C-alpha cells in the first residue's frame, strides 16, 4: 500500500506524510489477514499453483479493494478527509495482484525448470498423444521428483496439432524425419504411447521407426487406472507384439446379443480354454439365468470359477467337469440345467499332435460334436453355435479334416431337423434347434499359439524357431473373436457357416524378427531365427474359403456367410457312424481313409498319410 501511495504522489514525501500511514497499515494488515483466513489462500502449495489458486488470489485482491473503498467513504463522511484515495486503491489492486501471482508463477516455473533440465542423466522422452491423456501423463512425470524421465515434447498424427505447443512443449508429427530430428537434436531415447486405443497401423509404423533409430517404446496404463494414485515407473509397460497385431475396435449389436442370452441357461463346452473362457467372461455380462462351464481340465476350470465369482458375483456359474464324448454325463447336464443356447468350443486343435493321433481327433472333434448336437435336439436347445477353424478349409491335416467333418454333420443335421419339423410338426413339442457354425483363424495369446512360444524362447536367449520362411497366418484377438461369435450366433437362423474378416495375414518370420527387435536385440546377431521345416499336416497359407465357396454379406461388415456345398444327412450320418466306429477301435489308416472319402479336398501335406492320396489317384 505504501508503494501505491508513493507512485500516486510521484514519490513526494511531503504529501506522503499528510496521510495517517499507521492507521492505513493497520487497516490493510487486518483486511488481508481476515480475507486470507476466509479464502484460505495460504493453503495452496506454491510450486503447484493452479487456476483455482490464481482465482482465489485475484478474488481476495478485488474484495480488499472494495473494502478499502468503503473505508475511505466512511472516513470522508465522518472526518471530511480522504484516508485511501480511489486512485491509490486501484494502483494497489494491480500491484498486489501482480506481485502475488508473479511470485507463485516464478516458483512454479523454477521447480518445473529444475525437474525438466536439472537432471543431467534423465532419459529424454516424447509422448505420443497431444490430447488430454498425453497432458496428464506429462504432468504426472514432471511432478515425479524421483523419476528419471524428462519429457521433451509430444508426437501427434493429427496435422492440425503438429508444429504447435502444449504445456510449453513442442508438438511434432509422427513421421520418420521428426523422430530422427528428435533423436539427433534432443537426444530422445524413449517414446511413451499415451493413446489408449491407438490405430494399429500408426503404432506399427511408429515402432518400426523407433526400432530403426534405437528409441525404446513403452505404453502407459489408461489414465483412469492411475489418476488417483501416485505416478511410478510401473505405470509404463513395454509394447507387446499383441498391441501391434491388434485390430480396430469392432462394433457389436449389444441389444440383439443381450436378447439372445438374457434370462437363459447357457452351456459353454471347452470353457477352460482360450476361446471358451472368454466366451464365459462376455456371457456373464449379459444377465443369463445360468452359465454352465463344461470342461475336463480341472485346474483351469477351478481358476475360471474363482475369476467369475469376483467378476460377476450375482450371475450363477456352474463348473461341470465332463468329457463331451461321455454321453451319459452330458445327458445328465442337459437334464439338470436344460440349456437354451450351446456354445461348442471344446476341440483338440494342435495340428502335429492330432496328426499322430487321428482316432482321438475323430472321437473328440466329430463324435463329441455329433453327440452334443443330438442331445441339443432331444432337449429342445434353441441354438447350437459351433466354433470351427480356418484349417477346416481345404484341409491338409487330420485336425482340419475332423473339424470340416463336424461342420458337414452340423449343417446337414440342421437341414434334416428342419425338414422333419415341417413334415411332422415340432420334435417333442418344441421348435427345431438352429445349428450355426463360426469359422476363423488363429487367436492372439491362445494356449499353444506361436507368440507365447516365441516369448519363452526369447527369455531363454533364443533361437526362435519358425517352420518355414514363407509361412503366414491370420491373427485375431481372443475378445474380438468371441464378440463376433456372439454376434454371429445372435444373427444366425440355422445352417449358416459364418466366416470372419481376419484382416491381413502375417508372415511368421517377420513376426519373429519384430519380437526380437522389440526386445532390444538384433535378429541374426544377438538371437537367431531358425527354420525347422513344416510340421506334419502344416500348410504355408491358411484359407477361410475353399475353391468352391464364396460368401454372402451380413449387416456386420466383419461377418460373412460362406456358401458351401450341402450334403444329404442320411449319407453323411451313415459315413460318420462308420468313421466313429473305426476311430473307437483306434484303427489308424482305415480312419484316415474314411475321412478322405467324406472330405475329398482333404489332401495330406508333409504327412505319413500322403501315400493314401497317391493311391487314390492311381485308382
């Protein structure tokens, strides 16, 4: 206040002495002390000054100026003398506000400067995402005094943001040239992905460029998972190969899918497996009456039961240990729980293993499916959804052929049941069961899939084993595959074979090399990629349709209906009965011969059964 008087009086000390400065100082101190207590301006930590703090300080300065004005009005009224002129009050307001805010902002800037430039040995990083998530991550890292990361800027693929600044830091484009400049000029060694659902192609390009420039790439957990906790390096995770193979989020007709499941008893076979367990996780969210989880693997089923107890405590979930080939045990399941919908995911799926055990493949994949289908009709199941595989298309192995035979039986049985219904009315007084087949390729992270195996080999220091330099596979995430299964099951009217859009196939050798580079090592130098040769029954390229098939579109862009040859049920059933009888006696060659008769396109490759195809050609 004294400085305001001096400025107003042009530093004329004689005029300054005419004012009652002792009384004025007492009034100013009292007013400021009272307002500080009321507005608690003293509680804000100076180095973390926020807009709320700035607002409170400005508000206090304004209110104090108003109080001084009325004190001066009172003084003029009772003493006829100005105590605090209006011009002095105005000057004081601006000076007081300026110094209080400048002090706080300077301290905040000093701390930020120290955290940004004070640590010589800190790792320089850029954040991918110049939006809210990126800003939150940048602030969290800056406020972590014990951290070893210093953020130098942001990356963003939106052209409208590149070249601007966010929170005082520059925003760069995601191009290779931008990364090169950041590495050379700023010595950036870390890219932090703060985008919660980045586009897979953009992320792939970023990772490829960063690998080439020796820049480490990590992703941060979603902001909502750590915003209420302190920041720590544990919030950063290495980018996984699954993140790069992941596809865009799919749109699901949740209302239709929910309507199919709500209030119904649902059976999931193979529930302890990769696909089966994810189906259970998604189904319990749809308010079913009960979910029966059927599997013969005790420990995984127990783990799934515990998980469901935490995830959906209000949904009845029943673990049911059984082999789908045990008709009496499965019949008890249908009698007790009366499922309305069956998701049949139980199957033997390992190609080399089934090539060595063809009779077991037939018993589990064909007889088990046939038995479940017949029980479903007997007990009035509304829908039966079978999980098939792309290996059933132009099969070159026992596993694929067994699944194709299961497809043929299911489709022909559906047609047979419908014809019987039209001829003689409802079977057992109920509408016929609708049989639906879904066909897709490999899923990321499934038991026995290539990626977990590569990870194990990397942990051991290599080498990574690939069967052939040109072998390619389709990949889909487990949640996406199961969402599409539920959607296809909801839209199916019976007899369809649904195929899913699997995106672009991935060369396994490229996958191995990328995983090595992402681990910070160099293929061929630090870790070798060894080609071991195609395994029995394995083919280079998977297909979703055979040469005689094409597709019909559906309302969902990722789901198509395969137009396949229709078979006569009587002939199929007779042939399947012979096949099962041979498999039950564990005859090897006769069983495979019967499979090839039912599926003429089944041509063995790299297999002991190739001779059967040669003999057939000679005949």
